C-alpha cells in the first residue's frame, strides 16, 4: 500500500501520522509506505507541480488531502487564494489520482451549510454556504468528485489537535484573563483530529465513494466548548456569552458563520460503522 498525505504539517496531517502508528490502525496499513508533503514542497493549487509530483513518485493507492486554506476570516479577504487552495487544489489531486486509479480522501467542512435550520445536517442535505471559505470548500468537493470517481469527501467541523485551533486559543486566553466573551448562538460538533484521522483511515479503505459526515457526537456552542475546556483543564476564567450579532459588531471584518451546522454521521452509520465518540469525552482525552 502506498499513501500520499498532503498538508502533512497541519493538525489533521499530523494526526494521520499518529493514527497510522496507533495500535488500532486498520491492518491494511501494516508496512504501508507514506509520502508526507506540505508547503513549500508541494502547492496543491499548482496543477503543473501536482502532476510533476505524481510523475516523480511510484503510483499511490490513496491520497489523503489535509491541505487547505483554513483561516475562515482570511478567505473573505482573499477569495482567489481560498479558491486556489480549497477548490483547484483538490481538483488537481483528484485528476492525478484518476490517472493512476488511486482513491482520494478529501476533507471538507460543516461550513458548506447555511445553518438556518435547527438540527443535524445529513449528507443528503443541500449545501448553500454563507462564507467565502464555505464556498471555496464546496467548489472543492464538487471538482474533486468530478475529476475522480474514487473520491471520498469527508466533512468535519470545529477541529482541534496538534496545531492552531479554537480550544488552544481559548486555553491561552483563559490563563491570562479573568473573563472571556464567546459566541453562544452557533451550534456545532467539536471534533478531535485524532478521532477524525482514525475514521479517515477506515473510510479510505471503503469503496462507498461520495460524501461522509464525520464529527464527534453531540452538539454545543463555542461558549459551551470554552467552559468545558476550562473545566477539564482546571482553568479559572469566566465565560461571558454573546450573540453572533454582538461579535460581528465588535469584529466587522469577520466572516458570517452558520448558526446550526451540526452534522449527522449517517454514511458511517450505514456502512462501516460510526466509531466517533461524544465530544466531551474526546476533549477530555485531548486535554488529559
Ligand atoms: N480547523 C477546523 O476547525 C476545520 C473545520 C472543518 C473542516 N476543516 C478541514 O479539515 C482539513 C484539515 O484542517 P486542519 O485544521 O488540519 O488545517 P491546518 O492545520 O490549517 O493545516 C492545513 C495545512 O495545509 C497547508 N496548505 C495550505 N495551503 C496549501 C496549498 N495550497 N498546498 C499545500 N498545502 C497547503 C498549510 O500550510 P500553511 O500552514 O503553511 O498555510 C497547513 O500545513 C481542511 O480541509 C479543513 O478545511 C477544518
């Protein structure tokens, strides 16, 4: 088995590395040869660079694309750069995969949904993003599936792991402030990169191609997540709750975010099984 992991220095890329070495890694990956790559060695938005990379390496069985422009507010300011990384990048990888019969696992987001309906979104729900990030990611989903029929699109949400993320930022603020103000009217599924990486390795072995939702179980707000992180990490800091409208007034350049973007892991449940645990348990593992 030969694997390529792009965006390998990001939170998810690192988690894939750990998942491959974990005792519970699927046995199909035993002795697997993995190429790891990130900027500046491979810019996935550069079609020529991607095709040269594939020409220079032995054929892959699967490619796991963890590379993305993930700064949601930054995408509003530079849509061409967001589209290059989040839409053209996965298309370039998918096209290269198709030329050698490889599977592509491409990671996407809950932000493809508008978030105007309470409850959980299924893979059959119609996306309609409200941010530049969401639009670039939705385009990437479609382009990747169009370019390679063996494409898995794995939508996740509110990811934290080894890297810059909301939980780490709030823990840092909690140690230097008596109180913080956090949005409490956006609901989603905090997801530990370790758990997502484990599921991605299982999804990559499936031939049930298409869209998968994959988040830790249970829904909360950013304020709930902050309080849980402080409680579990023993940080003494008060969480003041605010609305998205208040946040937007304080940060007018920030991107709009969906109010309800919880995902239901339906495809997992119906096929290889849903091994994602409740978000609080996963957060405890992260902070433990
Ligand atoms: N983080 C979240 O809360 C969240 C939520 C839902 C979905 N997702 C999705 O989950 C996936 C993994 O996210 P993550 O949090 O692990 O991201 P991350 O930590 O930001 O890592 C992304 C990696 O991709 C690299 N990269 C950016 N543009 C690239 C390009 N054009 N070519 C090659 N590499 C490039 C980045 O390098 P630089 O650091 O040098 O830019 C970084 O190493 C992404 O598809 C993201 O959209 C994330």
